[in-house]
């Protein structure tokens, strides 16, 4: 079984992003870029399934400019077998990304797609569900456990208030939550090996995907800052303040 | 203008998030319809009909809606959506699972986590883990979105009930099956709906010490939460986590105990009305956003607080 893993190049999670002074966009000059953390978990899960014998090949795909090759190489250093870059400078909103991925899915015919539940830049949490809808496939979102069976996959999902387990017909789309696994660090020999793995470049146009603009960012701003209050000296004073000043108890 | 809200419920009762969605919907349109999709949903539909501002309730009742799987629910929402300008659901795990599937079937780019409505087509939503707020204009003729419920007050209850109508169920899709659920059972209010939340962090030192927080919470009819550090350390289960990667809460009173105040935690609770921090480290960042800070050993202060409230 082949597993397709879509990944995204995003600002590293350690970078604190700020809006540009004119509020037109966030300041992405000279910031460190990485594989989106949820996507890394997806790569790890796919590689583990290959190591366990449940999968035969792991293909990573990313959409964006040429620089996303770095992230595809990083995923291959973790154990993915080959990469596909879909070059595009179009409007890469989730629905358009899902349409590109649908075209790749149809070309590759994987048995499973595993991808991050959301990217830490746009925080949309949409692409996996949209890809599943476009393909008419089942979706196992926010997965904390994945068990591959013959013709099915059992997915335990993190939902509000607990866990839910679903049994999905395969092929299916799975999106990863934080607790699914802990991604490995790529070793130096594997990083070197990844440089020799095949990486194919396609264009969104060649896939026949129209990237129409659907939304427009009007402005970005920092969130409202909350002002600190006072320090109280004792539990008695705290209770008095909560009762008389804040009136919350 | 009209809005269709997809109701979240467990088959027996309606989630409070529906009332918050109604408030958001009322800012967009006068006609506010609520779709209750499930199996045996008469009672849930009656509850939805009495939310102030709801003008009509639709029910889609069929056995294949029993677990409200996205694969099954999406087609019925899609078939109704053409009559509306907006389709809304709460930005909960249920809403986030369903809404993008619905939107893709309608060829619409949805908006996630809407926290403010600027105009009929322009909305505010958090990006970059809440470090940046984006104002986004949707160019779609049908707007499909999830709403951050903590950003909207719950609508009240009306004396007169809106009419309840049945809509045809869509044909079963049958590509996914419900196997089981493990839901945390508790007599305390749900974290995201509680008026008071007491949360513990690494300072609690172990899971047993969370009993101190449960005792305090019982006096305040509060829910108990935790920081990611406490969850990662294995003190308490994951579903208690408040923060960017956990639950977003905005209660009237939030009491942070032994929590230093990492950005990821603050993102989940900074919209609370009143924040109290109890921490023995006076330099802890949590004090920078707390309305009332108490520098003290939590093992003395929390039992004392519990006793004072008795």
C-alpha cells in the first residue's frame, strides 16, 4: 500500500510572528521556515506504517514555491521514499490546495492519505476534510491512533470531551493530532541519503487545477493586549476582591 | 438574508454552543434556521426552537445520522445550503470536522474560528496561534464558517417556540462506521461551558494533588482544567488541557494555580473576564495578565481559599 503525505512549509513554531507596520501582512522576512509540526507527525506515522510492513511506499507532496523542496527533503530524511513539488504562486487557500492534492491523489492512487490536521500559520484545519469531500472518501480527523486493517483503517480521534473511534473504508484521509506520535530526528546519513531520493516537480496548471481567489486578507493586527492587575497579599484579600470588586463569586 | 446553523448535540441535549452561534447569526441576518441532524431528535429540536432569535428549526432524522458522522451529515447540509447566504457551526471538534467537508462539496472556501463580524462579508479570525488577528473578506456568495463560541454571548430563551419542520434525509453514504467513544465522565460542568474554571499546572507536582483543585472547584461549581505542562507530565488526561492546542475557554472567573503562563496556555484563556493567578514565583508571566495575583505556595493558599468559600 502506498501512503501519500501532503506537507506544508511554514514559519518555524519557535518564531513569534508579528504583523508588518502597515498591517498588510505578517512579517516573514528572514524567519526560519520548517515542516509544519502536524505534517511532521503525519510523515512519522506513514514511515512507521512502512516499517511495520503495513505500507510499501511513502510519497510526500508539497505545494508552493521552489523553496518547499527543503521541507520535502526533510521529510525524505525522516524516511519518505520520494517527493512531489507542485509549483504554484497562485492563491493557495485550503480549497485550492485540496484540489491540487485531489489531482495528485488520482495520479498516484494511494491506499491512504495522512496529513496534518492544520498548519500553524493559517490555523484553518480544513484541507484534509476538503480533500476527503472532493474524493468522496471517509475522513478520520484529529487522529491519536491509527490501525490499518484489510480494507479498513481504525482511527481514534481526539474530540471535545474524550476520544472517538471510527472504522473507515480505505482509501481514506487521516489528519493527525499532536498525540499520534513523536516524530524522529533525521540522522546525518539519512539526510545525505535524502538528497539522492527522487523529487518530481509539477505545476498546478499542468494538473488542470484552477486557483481562483476565494478570500482576501484586508489587514492583520496584533491581538488586544490584556493589562495586568494587582497583587493581593493574602487569601482573605483575594476572596474580598472577588466578592466585592470583581463580583464573580 | 438567512443563516443555517448546524446544531451540535449528543442526541439528548443541545450544546450551549448553538446559543452562541445564534448570537453570531443574528448579527448577519434576521432569518436564523437551525438544522438538527440525528436519530430521535424531537427533544433536541424543541430545545433549539426556544432559543431567542431562532426563526425555524429543521430536523433530519434517520438511523444513519445516529453518530452524526461528517460523511453522512455533509450531504444533507449541502442540499439545504443553496437557500441560505450563510452556513454556520461552532468551532468545536465536531464543527471543524464537518464544515470544511460541507464547504468543499459546495465549492466554497470556508472561514475557521470567526471571532468577530465586521460586516456582511468581512470577519476577524486568529492566525499564527492567536499571535496575529487577520481581518478577512470572503469573496464567496455563500459564506460557510465555524464560529469561536467564546467570542459570542449565548442567546437567551424565548417564550414562544419557532416552528419545527422535517427535511428529507440524504441517502446513506456508508463509508465510515462508528466503533465507540470514551468520554470523560464528570459531575462538574464542561470546561468550555463553565462559568468558573480552576486550572492547574506543573506546580501541582503530581496527579493526586489535583484533588486540591477539585475540592476548590466543588465550592465554586467550577470545571477543572490544566496546562499543557501538566498534561504532558501525565498528571491529568489530555481533554483537560486549556490552551492553543487544547480547549479555548473564556469563563467569568479563571483561577490559574501553579501555572507559569506559557504563550500556548494564555492563548486558551486570556479572554476570561477575571483572571486569578496563584504561583509562588513572583516573576511568572501569568501575573502580567492576571487581574488578581497571589504570590504564595499553592499547597497553603488553595486549601485556605477552599475553606474561606465554605
